[in-house]
C-alpha cells in the first residue's frame, strides 16, 4: 500500500493505498470441507524420493499425537486415509505367509527325505533369498508388497534343483559309496540337467519383464526377484549343498542338531512317521503308478489323445465363458468415494446442495450398517465442495476436473476389511441405492477400489463433427443403461457454461479500439492483472489488480464497464461492442488430429464381466449406434486397451522365451526332437491352472496368465530330469522299453517333491487370499503356479514317456512295453 505510483512537483506522492483497497488474503476459490459433520481443513503428506513410507507415516502419527495437546478447545487433528496401513498390513501378511510356506516346505521334505538332507535343502531357501536381497538395490527394486510376493512365489520353486541334486546324492549313498564320493558323483550326474532346468525357469520369467502398459511397470518386480533368487540357488546347489552333504558335523549341522535337541524324545515317533510316508510313496509307485504307466505306454496314442482332449475342453471353457477372464481383479480398499460434477457454470451453493444429499445418504447408511452389524462399520465421513481429494490422489472413474466450484466429493472411511464381514463393494452398492438419482448433475461416479487398470468400459469416438459425436455418446449412454451391472456411465462431452460473446462495432474501429484492447481491458477488470509477485517464505504471492468484488459479481456490472480509447476517452461497453448470449465448449479433445468424445462406465464385478460387456458392445451395440454416422470411428480404451497391450506383449515375449528354451535344450541334449518331447508338456499346464481357478471359484486374470507363463519353467524342469534319465539309461545299454518303464519310478520322488513343494509353498497365500483382501488380488498367480505344478507332475510322469515312445515309433524303434502286473521295479 505504501508503494508510490505518482510524485507531484511539490514533492507529494500518491501511493497505491490512496487509490486502491489492498487486501492480503487467499485466492478466491470455493472450497469447503466437513469431517464428521464439522468444518475441516485437509493436509496431505506424501513420500518424496527414497523416503521410507512406513517411517514417514509413523512420524506424522507421532506429530499428530504431540500437537493435539497444543491446540485450542474445539480443534482436533485426525489421521485420515493413511495408505501406509495397506503396505504394512500386506507386508505383515506376506511375511507370515513366507514363514508358513517355509515351514510347510521343510515339513514335506523331512517326511520323504532323510532329515539331514531335508535340512540342507531347506537351508538353501534363506541363503538364496539373502543373495537376491543383496542385489535388489542395484536392480532398482525395494522391499514392497510385490517383491515380497515374488519371494513367496519362488519359495517352493527354489528347492527344485536342490531336491534333484540331494536325492541323487542320497541314491549313491544308498549304493554304499562314501559321503564325499557320493556327493561328487551325485552332483556331476545331474549338473547339466539341473543347470539347464534352472536357466529354463529363469527364461520363463523373462516375458513378464517387458509387458507394456501401466501394469507391466508394476509386475516387472516379480521376474527380477525370482530370477535373482533362482540364479543364487543354482550356485548354492552346485557348490554349497554337495559340500555340506559330503562332510559330517559342519557348523550349521551342529546348530541344527542343537536346535532340535528338545525334539529328540520325539525322534522315534518322527522316524516311524517318515518311514510310513516313504513306504506309502513306494507302495503308490509300485501298485498304482507303475501299472498305470504300463497301460499308458501300451496305449500311448490314446493317452496322448486324452491329454489333448483335456486341453481342448479347457480352452473351450474359457472361450465359452464358463471360466471368465477378468483382466485385473478389483482390489478393494477401506474407502468408498462418490464424486459429483455439475454442469459448467454451477455455483458452489448448487454443488454444496448435491454434496449434502450424498452426505445425508451416507449418514443413513452408517446408521443402517451399524444396526445390522451390531458395531460401527464407518469410521469417518468427509464431504468436500470445490475439490475431490480422493480422486486427485488415486484417480477415479469418469472424466472431469478435481477442483472447481462445480465439483464435490463424499468419502466414507470404513473399518479395516479384517474387522468387518461386509465387502466394500456391498457398501458402495447400498449407498448408490440410498442416493438414487441426483437431478441437475452431469456426472456421479462411485469408487471403492484402490487399484485399477482403467475404466472397465471405455469407448472413444473420433470424427470431425463435435455435435454428432455428442449425439453418439448420448445414444451409447442410453444403451449402456440397459446393461446389467453397469454404472457410473459418463462421457467427456460437456456443454460449456453460458457466456457472452462480444463483437466490436464499426464505431470502435474509428476510435482505435481493437479486439485485443477490448479483451485485455475486460480481463484486467473482472479477472485481474498480475502486477508482480512477492516472495514470502517458500511461497510466491501474486499481486492482482482488479475491480472490487462488488463491481464484478453480476452480468449487470458489464453495463457500467467503461472501455478506454486511444485518446483517453472512456466509453460505455455497449457503445463500442455488440453483446450476445451463447454457450461454448468446456472441453475439446483430440486424438490423431481427430476430435474425440469418450464414453466410460464402471462394472459391478459380482454381476458383470468387462470382456463380455465390451464384446457385446463391439458386436451389436456400436454398429447400431454408428449406423447413421459413417465418418465416425471408435476404439476400445481404458482397461480394454491396457489388456490388449499387455497380452500382446506377454504373448510375443512368451514365444521368444520358448524359442530360447528350445535352443538351450537342443544344445544340451544334442537333439532337435527331444526338446519337443520336453516342451510338449508346456501347453498342458493351462489345464491345471484352469482347474485350480474353477476349484477356488476365481476368474482368470492377467496375473493368472503370468503364472501360466512362469509355469513353463517348472514343467520343463521335471521333463528334463525324466528324459535325461532315459537317455543315460539307454546310453548304458538298457533297452528302450525298460528305460521308459524305469525312468518314472526312479525319478518319481524328486519330481513329486518339486511339485509338492511348489504347491505347499504357495498354499498360505492361496488360503489367506480367500480370507483377506490384503492378498486377494495376488491369489490368481499363486493358483496358476500351484495347481498347474501339481498337474504338471501327471503330465511329466505319464505324457512325457508316452511322447518319447511315439517319437521312437516314428523312428522305427517301436518299444514293446509289458502289460501291468509285471514284476515290480525297485
């Protein structure tokens, strides 16, 4: 106010404060919030750079607890929407799953192997994990929910090569060799197939590293962790494990003996249980598996046909929709939000009225839920006018700005999912029913998920005529209203707010007033002109010059507005310009130089499926809607586009990895045909994965597909072990029919244990995912690997010998296999 703007000849000056009212305040925005019915201000705290999210959240909670005592009466601080709780909850759950998986894997190994062998095979798990952890920072991977899940995923796989090596060393010990010699021979015999098996497992994870799209950036962590762990396990298996088994009384062995000292009284009972398991497995091999293998080898073409029929049936179940595909399963959070957008030009009072209706319905919902559950379900309620804090943080369905006088939001914070029986989507559905229709609202979108790959339904129309595009969007919205389970239907075609269009009159030109002069003067008067910026602490303070608020509040103020001409005269606005009322566009979107309008909607996953809805739109609805608009094109965007990009990238990477696996096996076995036998089991893994999803009541998803891709490494591992034994037996002079018949029983134990440990290691995730939303979205990948691994055992033990026999038939070396009932093979 003290800055002079003019100085007279007598020395007196005219300051800003003499000719203008100077007010120090906030920018003129219509923003207001209520937290549990009381006026509130939100402060959002984010992690920056390499800060630890859990430490930051703890620091904020400590500050809130300490600052509360310094606040005046009636003012309180509350931690709201702490997303670090999701991270800490998932980390805790996954660490528990990892501990349970490790114990179960060790238990299975100890039941079927010597205790010392089981101990050393199990020790390889933490050693491999620690080795991988050392390199994760160099690979730009942190300890988070996805990386922890990757460790659990590889928990049962990492012992596969150790089982093969350890079991082969144990076999040589049973033949009477000393510990050192048995270790040397055992590891040398299987060194090549084990190395090839581990490398094929590594290659099978590679396609996940280059999946395009948003989700690919997240899931690349899984193959990085799994590959690092598998490579360390290969080193541990080839060097450390044989050394431990060759030398008695090592340090870790003594530690293990000391830890198990309290359990020594139970040793006879455990030995008896272990013997019973071993005898039971031997009886199963001799009485069930060997006769079945004989029958399958004798009817090898029929056996092959049965497996092919099972795969065709599985593909038919998926293609026919019996087993549905959902690109990314919904991840429920503990927040339910409703975002409202009013037409352009709506006042803050109109928005507050719409938000008030949402808030009133939320209060009724809170009372209803508490009465039905007998305990509070809703912790807090936040209503905001002029801003949408939740959509601004996590992104929400539909389109539109997250701030402005015409937007608002109401958020319900629910108690953690573990403490309530009602799912978040059920709360959202009931809230929608209580709210009903809101008149005068251009968009009303509900959200309950904390992660999304995009709108489940999103169709983009492109053309030259924006009016026609708006009509098409309206027609499609009407059609989507008839779809079951479809809600949050909206589009980004917005009729602009009412506006006044000014055109210069001929008289203005003679006075030297141009269109730019008129526009600049109007903007300076009603919006303001930024004169300068003042630094105040960390903030830049704008100094705006404009009319007082009372002189720029209504349209009538334009009549008193004066336009200054070049000669200094001030003329009434209507004497130099024609003023006409009209409406403009609030948004014009373009893609590839074409104007576009996008229609989007959300789906209730319990009622509708995104792929089915999009397929119906493409086949029936869109051709009908566009029948009278030949120049307009359409494309599927949102989740459909993400799915298209991810699946195509995964498929191309998968085919390349299969080619690399083929070359690696062909070089190792010096054969072009045997890799086809080994890899022939890969397509059948989808049967086990699909069966697992049916048993667990799950839809297939992108994570299921990633699990099927990674499953190829497990199937190849088991097949390599079996085919390698057949080749070695034939090289030693054994007839082909005897080699085929003895390979399965001889390698049954390691193949069975590799599949069992893979399934058992993933079992805690599969079970806990059915009970907790914290791990639910991770379950499909675990189901694909776990159940697919179990089915791969049958594929390896039955189909691979039959495929080997078929190849020999084609070569003219037809193996004659004895019928079942022939003498047992020990």
